[in-house]
């Protein structure tokens, strides 16, 4: 999977490394912005009200 | 290290090289391993987000909510009169409206949190302290009940277990200070809504006292139980008259 991704990235090794870092940061940003806030309410430790 | 005796082929797994069914099996294993490792990293990232980033993000939102009130700085008068007559009580505002601040000297001189109408995630996960709709407003007869996170999302009630009997909880609306004092704490189950009843523990009873109740999770990092703090109004004063002694290092 990652081997395939590495081979799919264009350019010489430094360019590929840079692209890989950008991809990783993009995934982390997407998780922090959308994915984690969406799944946090499903976690069993966030309830603080009585109802 | 001189390790020149074996010259490895430059690349492993060159595409296009014919391999047997065993090789395909190993490839599937390899991808499965990578997927599992990726999941592990993502779960680790989620923990970082929950334990660190939510505090950073919500902490900023809460400080901003206090700043956005643009209320006048309270004056520091020498000895403001502590009034115990009928205090002014605001109407309940619309959901998501920040209408008061909470200061708790026990939790630090700088501790100021906004109090916002509503106890949905849009309030608690961003603006901090939420007011249970339908419960009394600050200073009102009945029970001014509020909820906030004890861990994560800015953790406004993180140090709730440090409160001692008699500790002041100071609520400010734009024009009025309300100084409550802690009367009791208890740990209950999540369904025990009687803790926020107008007379705590006696749902249906007609209130005569002016109380306040904090609810948060217990134990920390769990939603098994709720930590409850009850308080009763000690006195009030117009903001124009001065600042409560409780906020001035006094008790």
C-alpha cells in the first residue's frame, strides 16, 4: 500500500518525501477538522449532563 | 562497519516479476499489516486530538466568548454592600446566548468562564459552561443548574473535586454579581435529574431558596457517574457598586 503510494509519487526522492509529508499533514488536518469531531460524540466518556 | 560481502539486489518487489500464489498471499498480509498499523496511528491521533487539541480549540473559544461580551470592567470599591434582598433576575435567553460569567476563586484568580444557554454539544464542546434550560437564572428562586466538561474541551470543571464547603462561586451578569457558596457535593448516576430540580433531591417541591448546581462527569475520563456541586446564594450586589470580596483574595 505505502510502497505503491511511494512509487506513484512523481519526481526524485526529495520531492517524493516532501509530497508524502504534505499528504500526511493533509490527512491529519482532515481528521482533526472533520473526522474526530464527528466520531467523538459516539465515545463513551463525553457525557456530563444529567438527563 | 565494512559489509560489502553481499551485494543485495537494488530493489525488492519489482513490479511485473511473476510470482506464485504464496507471493500473492504475502502481499495481502503486507497490505493487511499496513492497514492495521495505519488504524493504530489514527487511534493514537484521536487520543491526541481528544486530550490536547479540544482543550486548545475550546479554550480559545471560551476566552473569546468572555471577551465578546464587552462588559465594562467592574469597579473596585472599598467595601461594597453585600445585599441579601430580592436580586434582579434576567429572563432566560435564546439557546447559544452567553449571558453570564462564572468565577471560582478556588480554581485560580484568572478563572473566568462564560455561561451559555443550553446543554447540547454545540454549547458544552465549544463554549464551556451550559445552563440547563428551564432551571432558574442566576439569583432566581430555584436552582441555577449548569454543566461543563471536567476533562477535554477546555475542561472548565476540571478541578471540581477541590471545592470545599463554603467556597464562593461568583456569577456575573452584565449588571449584577451573584455570590453563591458551596453547600454540598455528591456523586450520582446520570439519570438522577432530581439534582437539578428547583429543590435539589425533591422534584416537584416548591422552591424558596436561591440555589446553584454544577454537574460534570465522574470519574474523570468516564461517563459512568456525575459529580454534583450544590451551592446557595449568599449575597448579591450591582456591578456598579464594586467587586465582591470573594474575588479580591477575601473569603
